[in-house]
């Protein structure tokens, strides 16, 4: 993600443990962006967003839906395609594809 958004100064990628609202406070963020593929994704993500809002009313969650061609793309499926030697280039950003190819070369 850091590589993908390296030219976007308003986007900061952070890795954290613990509560999302605590991380948001630490980095002074008021918004969390989450991706939605299916209706059940929304229900799950909304429950998390509601809890975060209950813990800190200043933290707002923004939901983005994906393009229809990515609806069936899930990390589990992509990993399975990779494991079985398939081409995942249409499912992942170039930076991710580059890393996958580097890791596959190292394993050989």
C-alpha cells in the first residue's frame, strides 16, 4: 500500500495493533476508508463503524464499493491462484504483482 500510494501525500498507510480509534487519535485521522464488495461486507463493516463511532464520535468511516469486475476477488482466492501457478495480474495492482513475482523467484 505504501508503494501504491507513494505519490499521494494525503494518504498515510499505518500498521497498528489495538483499537482503530486509538490509532486514528495517534495519527490525528478522522476518517477510515473501507472497501465493500457484497451486501454482507457492508453489514459487517457497518457494525465495526458503529462501534468505532460509539468509542469516538469524531471518527467517521467512508465506504467505497468496488467495480463489478472485482466483486469476486478475495485475497483467499488470489492466494489460491498464486499457489497453483495461475496469473493474478488482472486482480492485483502492479506493485503487488511485482512483489509476488519477486517472492516466487526467491522460492525457486
